[in-house]
C-alpha cells in the first residue's frame, strides 16, 4: 500500500502544479490578446481584439479556465472537496473541451488572416497587420499549452475516478460456451 500512497501523492502534486501552471498561461494569453492592436495608415483602420468575435470568445474561455484552475488548485487541498473526484473529472472535461473550441476559433481566425479566402474575395491581412498576427500566434501558442495542461489534468482526474472501481470481469471461454448452449 505504501507504493500506492506515494503514487497518489505524486499525482496530487502533479495535479496541483498543472493547475497552477494554467493560471499564468491563460493570463498571458488574455493579456496578449486584449492589448493587441495595430493601426494601418493605408486602410485608415485600427485592428483590435474587440473587432473579432473569435478573440472575445477565446478571452472569455481563458479567463474561465484560469479562474477554475485557481479554485480547483485551492480546493484540491481541502479535504471534503478533494474526496469528490467526480467533480474534478467532469469540470476538467468541460474546461478542456471549452479550450478546444476557443482554440479552434482562434486557429480559424489566424488561418484566414494569414491566407485569406479567395473564393469569397477575402484577402489575407497579416501583411498589413503583421504585428497583430504575430501577437495572436503567440497567444494561440500559450492557449495550446494551457489546453495540454488541461488534457493531462483530465487524464489524472479520470484515473482518480475510475481507479476506485474494479476492472470488469472478462468471462472465460468456458463460461461463454455455457451461456450460448
């Protein structure tokens, strides 16, 4: 049992560290996105994150994930909440999926900004707004690392929930033959 207890302690420490890691990653991603703006004299326009719905969504989801990561890190050391592994399992899954959707929205936005869409006559924008696109690419990278942290957290919380149960019994070939006859 000593090996099992040290394994749980290692998982708890890894869980706590990953949750704490998500906070600065999400905050940095938010900061890069919210403070990102670029004026182009040729077009006479200023491009900001508020002009693009996908960026607003990513900022909201990043804020939600940072807040949840903080609350979960604190509550993982509270005895009565730490025993509720299923709460962390469901919550980690939801946050991971939300990070995937917001990351996908940002990838689509960056793809269109870098490549445009000739079919509907959208030209690419990153030659005119290079600094804006570069900062968004860095923000997407930070967002992706936060997603990877939540992916590992989802695996850890799934392990915690399902390790409490015995694996299903696989019937022997003899039992299967008896049931069929």
